[in-house]
C-alpha cells in the first residue's frame, strides 16, 4: 500500500507541475535543459537553467567538472540543489522538473553543502566540511555525482582557497575516473590559476547579473538574472547584498573605503570625529528597488 501511495504521489506531482520523463543512459552524461528546483517552484516563479557534463561524442574525461562562481545571493546553491534533486528523481522512477533531461546512471550522490557545529560530535563546522570532502574523495567513482558548495569558507581565506584548489586538482587528476562534480565558490582567486582553469575536464560557469550603470559607487545598479551561463564571475556584489539586508549606509560606505585602501596597499586609519558624526547621521537604505528576488 505504501509503494502504491508513493507511485500515485509521483504521478500527481508530474501532472500538476508538468514534469517530463527523463532519459536514463548507461554513461556519464548529464544534460539538463530548462531545469528548475521543484520545491522553490511551488512558492515562487524561478528561472529555468541548463546543465551539461560529459556530452556524448566527447572524450570521457572532458567536462566532468563544473566550477560555478557568481555574486552573493545569485542562485548558486539553488543551482547545485536543482541538479542533485533532478538526478535523484530520475533514479527513483519519477518524472523530473525540466524541459528535457538525460541522466547517466549514478551510483551515489555526494554533497558538501550543509555543515553544522555540534557539541556532541566535538567537531567544528570546518572539520565537518573536511570530513564530507574526505568521504567524497575516498568513495566517489566515475559514476558518482558530487556537489560542493562553498568549501573552505569555514577557515581563513588563504587556507580555504588552498584546500579547495587541492581538492579540485585531486579529482581532475583522476581523468576518466573523475566523478561528475559541480562546485560553487566565492574564491575567484582560483580563476587566476592557469594550472587549474586550463585543465581539460573543467568548465567555468557563472550566475549572470546585469549592471544598469558603470558607476562602481552605486549600490542599486545590479540586477540578478539567476541564470547560469559559461563564463567567470565579475564580483561578489557584497555591498549590494548588505544594502538589501538594511545594513546602515554608513557601515557599507566604510566597508567600501577599507576595501579600496587594502587593494591599494595603503594603511587603514580610523575615521576622525567629523567623519564619524557625518556617517552616523546617514539613514539605512535598501537599494534593490524592484529587483527580482
């Protein structure tokens, strides 16, 4: 009776949400067109996205890894979860949320997405991240799907970048035995390493964003399009996100000032009394306007 209930539930969802029948093939191919996150789609209108790894006719070691960069809050994590859910649904006999989907047989789905500190486990969040990555590296096969979200952010930036770089190189060095892997990160420094980004088997994607003006001191000139496209990130737009969270404008302005001083290699000095008084009189602002969230 429980099995029949599950089948009816999957059939009902397929009809109500206009899901499509996936094509499951004996290979590493993963080709999703117009896919979306089924849970979020029930609450809001989402932008469909494509994902393509291990295209047919190409060497098996080609494009087994996708590195996704993009601004904060641009949809990177939702993209990874969308791919994982679609692959899982295809393997349990369900229709999938996409215009079309071809999914290679998958023996396991490994994730490094959510880590929580636990007093009982006596492990920090970064230790939990490392444990998940270790498990992924030791047990994944060429038929596995690996999803890595912001690995390395639980420690200082230099160590985090180094660990992420080493892990990605480890998988790429496996060649044809590399699992299908999608990773998203804010560490755009990785894009400056030719020994990584020029490796065969790695494709670079970014979450598209549109600038209304070229003024770098304007916080309301960015529109997130929530679409994954081939390319590299142009920036994190962290100050834009801070404005969206109603962080006081004085705090944002000071953060911008400190960032520019550090980029220029100049010392950061405390504001004098007149600057501090002027900053404290500024009102908080949320400058997103009608940008779609």
